[in-house]
C-alpha cells in the first residue's frame, strides 16, 4: 500500500488527469457546464504538474484558481448571451415573438376583426379601424390566439 501512495505522491499529474477525466465524464450526465470547466481546469493543472515540479498545495491552489476563473468566464458568457436574447419573450408564450412582425391583411378587417398572414398560416386579428385585403399592418399585442394589429401606411 505504501508503494501505491508513493507513486501517487510522485506523480501528481496523473491524479489531475484522472480528476479531469472523471469530471468530464460527469459532465456527460448533464451538470450544466460546471463539471466541464472544472474538468478542463484539472487537465490544465495536470499538464502544468507534468512540466513543472510543483508541490501538492500549489497544484490544488492552481486547480481552485483555474476552476473559479473558468466558472466565472462561463457565467459571463452565458449572461452576455442571455442579454442578447429578446427580453419580450416569455416562457410558454411563444406567440409573444409575433409582436413587431409586419405583414398584410388576408381577410378584410371589418367591425374590428379579420385575418392576417404570418409565414405559412393565417391568424385572427383585431384592429380599431377597417382595413381591406393587402393592407400592411404590424402586430402590436397578443390576446390568446388573436393578434392586435395597427395599420401601416401603404
């Protein structure tokens, strides 16, 4: 048993390579990125330990620093990506993405209701004025499955 511990003590790079591998395998189980970056930090520390003869405490401190840095960079990237997404889209309300779309009337809007075309389908629409077929409109709100539109200049 003592020989085994001496081999581990004398080969810290293999310990960090193994830790990195275990963390990367754990990431495959769906940890949301944290194990990925910790695993990469462990592999980087393993490479450093292979090249430079550093003590165990220094290697563990490097592992902690690289893990914190990579986790922070991952968080910052996710935050930036989320800020680039439209803030008006709400969970379980994909029709909110229709707000702002410009399209045309496909069934005349009379007495406040008609139909408009969006992509390959038509939607019920409400407007506060009557509009003929082909008139350009913009979606301004969504009420259930009915879109509120405003008339645009031809």
